[in-house]
């Protein structure tokens, strides 16, 4: 939306919250980049005795605020701002300068008028006396005079170096970063604002009764267009100055196209390319405005002046190797001077001179085989076509489709044309197989290295068109699984030959023989290859992709389960056997005296993550810890020794946990499984030890019998 469309939207009658929200949603995304912000203070609910029944009823006041900000209402005077910010009873009526009669003020007197979008007019004196009940006539009179003074359309303009510096350094209440004396930047001769002493430039300002500046704004009267008058950012008594500037025909906008004086300071007397440059404000102050022009470039043809450019122009110049500067709080820049002539080039298609800032050029292959630079838009209009797979040179991506066209097979500067295949490949240019990529009109398709893949027979295809094919005859004796690449046009033939699609590998479409010994199916019905795809069996023996399963460490072994799996169910026999075998293997290296405590610690380390740690209260009732972890809380150790764990049911766990969530109690169920395994291990170790003792006793008995027999 443009400025006039936004203004018209807010000027229309708005008589409900729904209508207000509709206009607000349609316009507020555009307002910040077009209209300056104006401060406001909305009274609290308790003060809004006439307009508001609740906070949602604030919309009539905000409607008036937006109307003033986008220019439906004239800018407020300092007196009206004072009434809004410091007096809740007056602020709720949003007094503003009347649109119909600027000598009067208008306001919304009651709830009925607020909802009906009706305002009444009165004099500023009557309005002041209505709300400033305890203020005497002398004060009322001074406020009236101040209000009328703000309505005065006149303002001052500083245009000399001395006048501009005085406004910047003596303004009352200035908050700008350039308000300091030149000594603040160690400058010896000039204040940074001296750059505004340039054609059409100046600083508009207001003064109080003592002659001290109270408001300022940089302005520009375009010398080449009398109707182009702009002001940038307002400082100080902004509404009064804004009213006067707009009344004089100035509009809010950036300084794009303006000239700024190129000023040097003796602080940098040894540096030839350092110039003073203040922080350049964007319209309204923000840097995100689409009208922002905060960069400058210095052309030889402009003598002692900089040209203000926007960010888009600055980026184009920078990419072309030209130096640009950006005004900042450091108040100086370092840039070189360039010639405008170096910005110009001649379009090979039209013969006209173009400029890099206003025209995009692109290299084209002419029908006679020569390479030239053409205006991009003109090249498209004349039938030149962009095709990066056919035009090889990185700078030559447009060519005309005719029988006489030659493909540009050269380096970016076009000093060489590579006409043999070996030289092209040396420079990373590969011709695609004509078997799979026909060459209409004899124009082969070329692709750069990194975008191609060579097949086993030497044919070159695009890597995006490759299909990996895993075959049984490509499995080596050590179990290594091999594959070949084919063009995707071979897929129908492969399917007829007994191949099926499987999950993607390294981003490539893949197929595998139906009888491949490593082929498996996941629970979701997808095909995968053991050793190629990252798959594993879950708790119940079903295959799944590891990336889509959850992992849990139990007794030092990683087990997997599907996201929707019910962990409260017992694990499969295979999982239990795997865990049991792991424990038995590790116990062989553990001292008998520390075996029990070591095993308990291992069990608990394998139960859940840090945010799922198990604890039990001192009273013995098991509960869950969601604040600590096993490493910081020793209480989980107790659960491994609780006899109650062996007999607790799922309902017991749910009741003990105190929450209706099967995820956490399931950990207790796993703890129970772990405890059962511990008991199984204990029983196995005891049985083994008893067997060893029995065997030893039997051996001892046999030996004794042998001695007795010998003695007899």
C-alpha cells in the first residue's frame, strides 16, 4: 500500500472493533516504512471513565492515534501532546487539530461518539478550561499562546557551515548522535554536519523565545526538480516542525540523489581518502525503511561532492569493485574517488550505452560465435534463452537458438574457445551422454564438474539422474555390499528383472534385487539393506530406521523402540538374552566382593536420560525425579535394592508416580525387568559356584577313595 491508500483507509468511518482490526491488519505492516513514529501515552483503564468499559475498548483511542500518524489529522501541537501524556482525563478524548478548521481542536466527548466515530470542535481555550480545572487563567493563556505559536507555519533553515553546526550543538533536548561538539570526534576544523552545506541541502529548525533551537530536520530541495522537497528525521519538537515542513510542501523521504559536501579535516591530513560523514538518518529514523539512503559514492565528475545512494545501488557498486561509504556514529568514512565513465558499458545487441546502476548486463553468444555483453531485458526480448546445462561458460549463460549458434566453451574472460573435449574436461566441463541427453541442432549439453556422474561404461550423466543398484553378485567374500549406477531411464527395465525400490542412500534413488540376502522390510513396509541403511531391531524384534526410533540404554546395551511402542510391555526374548549375555560376559571381569554394587550402578546408569531419572522418597514410596539426574542424586541407587520392585504391577507404578503418564512409570517397569535380570544373574552365578564347589568336593572324595584303595 502507498501513502495515499493508507491515509484513505484510516479516513473512512471506523465504528467497531472489527472494523478497526481490519484496517489495522491491512496497513500497519507498511506504516513504519512510510510515516514517522509519534509518541503517545494511553491512560490506564481506571482513568478511562467515559470511553472504556474494559481494556478491549481501547480501540477508539488507537483509531485516533493512527489517524494522526498517517496524516488524516494534522500534526499535534506541543500543548496537545502535553494534555495526552500527562492528563488521563484529557488524553482519553485524543484532542487533535481540527481537519475542517485548523484554528480549533476536535475531540471525542463520550462513549457514544467514540463508537459512532463522531468528533466535536471547540477552541483550545475551552478545552483547556474543561480539563485543567485547578489551573488559573494566566497559565491557560500561556498554553493557548504556545498552541497558536505551534500552528505558525514559519520555520528557519540553516545553510552555512557555521549555522548548521550551531543548530546541532545547541539544540535543547537533542538526543541525536551528532549533537556533540566536533572535539568529541577529535576533529580540528569542522563538525560532521558540515557536509550539509551543499546544493539544495539545509537543516530546518525551530527556536524558543530565547532563540535556542528546539527542533531540527535535514531537508533537501532537489535543484533539478522544484516539486521534489524532502525532510528526513525529526528531532525535538517534531510535530510542530513536521506540520510546518509538510505545509511548505516537504514530504518524508530519504536523500537518494542528493549531493553532500566532501569535507576533510586536518585530523586526517596524511590520509587522502578519509572524509567527514555524519550518521545519515533514514526516513523516520529506522534503518529498515524501503526509502533509506544511507550510502555515498564519490565521482570525479562531481568535484567536491558525494552522491547519496540507496542500499541496492551500494551493493551493485560494491560487487563491481567500486568503493562506497556509509555514514555512521564514527562521523567519517574512507572511500576512493571513481569515474562515472567506468560505470558505463555498451550493449552489443542495441549499440546503446548502459549504466551498471540502472541496467543489468549479461554475456551472450552471438550468431557468429563471438561473445558480447548485452542488456539482460533486451536479450530476453530478442529471443535469447537461459540454460546453464547447455551454455558452459559461467559468464555466458544466454544464447540465441538458431542453427548458426555455437556453444561458448571458454573461460570467463572469453580469451579462449575450447573446441576439443579433453581441454573442456580439464577445465571441468563435461559433455553429457547423447544416449540419455539428445543434442538438438547439434548442441551438446555440458555440465560442470560436481554435477555429473560417470557410469561403468564411461557415459556421463547428471548426478541427479543416477540410480544406485545393489546386486547379489556384488557382495564380496568379506560381506562388503557393492552397487552400480545407472540412468533413471533404466528403472522400468530393472523392475521387470526383479529389482525393487529401497530407501534413499546418500540422497540417491536406490534399488535392490528382491532376493538379496541383506534385504529386509521395516515395520512400516519400507525396504532397506542391512549394512547400507541405518536400521535396527526394536524391543519386539521388528526392524525400523534408527533415525525414527527412540534409544534407551539398559545394562550397558542400547535397545531401540518405535516412537509409538508401549514400553510397559516386556521386551522380546532376544533382547533379554542379549542383555543377559552382556551381563554374564562383563561379570567375568568383576571382583566377587564388588559385583553386586557394580551391577546395581550399571542397571541405574542404563535407565533413561537425565530428565527421566528415578528417585524414591525417604518414606519408601517410589516417585519420579524430573529435576535432577543420577549423577547428582544418589537416591536412584535404592531402587535396585527394593524388593517391592519385583512385585509392583503397572497400576502400582502409576499410583506411586502420582502422574497420569505411562512414559515415566515405564522406566520403573524397565527397572523391574532389570532387577529380574539381576536376580537371574545371581542365580546363574550361584549355580555355577555351587557346581564348582560340588565338583571340587567330588574330586576330593574321589581322591580320598583312591588313597584308601591304594592303602588297602
